[in-house]
C-alpha cells in the first residue's frame, strides 16, 4: 500500500537568518542558512508575503466573474478573479474575501465555500492563497468602491464556466488564482459540489506575517 499523499509541516534546521530587504509595504526578503542532509548547509532567500484570498463568483447561469488588471512585474493585462492581500492584522480570510468581492466588483454572495488552497511559488516565497467559491450572487448594496492606481481601470466580464476552462487550457489565462479557481470550480461542478469544504475550514498554511509595513511598526 502506498503512503498517504498529503503535504505536511516540516523544517530543516536554520543556523542563521537575517532580513536583507524590508520594503515597508508588502514584502520583506529574508536570508536563511539551512542545514541540509549530509551535513552541508546552504543559503535560501525567502520572500515573506502576507498571503492572499481570491474569489470565484459563479452566477445562476454558471458564469464566472473575471476582471482585468495591469500587473507591472510581468507587464501584462491579466484576467483575474477578485482577490486581495491578507495584510490587515486580525482580519479573518473569509471577511477579507467578502470585502474584496465588494470593493473590486461591487458584488455580494450569500453562499461561500472553500475551493482550493495553494502556495503560489513555494521555492521562493511564503505566499499562501485560499480561493473561495461564492454563489447566490447579486449586486452589492451601497455606493461602489472607488479604486486607485491599477484598480481604477478594471473591466469586468461574466464568462461561462466552460469557456473559462477552455481559456485556461488554451494558455489565455495566466493568473494562478484564475487558473486553479476555474479548473477547481469545473471539477467541483462535475461532482455536484460534494467535495467542497465549508468557508470556515481550517487553514493551517496561512501564515502570521502581515506585510512589511506591519512588521516594521
């Protein structure tokens, strides 16, 4: 019988550690000296990141809400689900997801489940993300949130789920939460939504780092 396939906490010994860059905004960069098997050691640079939540909002016509946002590091306009950083100390991730759905799309949802949890790039950053499925959606109450910078110009489209899957497989979507969220939603729909976790499911991978600004305070 094969061993259970599940990720598990572990840690090699860290013999030295220092913050080599503090942005004062979102990220810090930490350099650890890590004891390796065989008696050697090696430096590993870690981008400390507060993590994020994303929301796949699905309407009663099985359309997914995607918005387009400019992402400067990759010089691309990306179609993404609503999403946001977990950089508010003490904020529950589900509350953060509800806030982001309101602020970025002016949408509310009455039913929430967990779709998927992931590390976005575990070879270099601590960023952990949780993608929620939001259903029973409708227009939010109150005035629309006014975005700034990149968020001041974010067109929104409701894309049929099957079309969104085809776009992901054709290499037309590149945002990781869009790709994993769309594919997870399609898989969940095929199983009649039976495998979804509740919105308040434990998330032990969520770190306690809340951004460079909080760490510098």
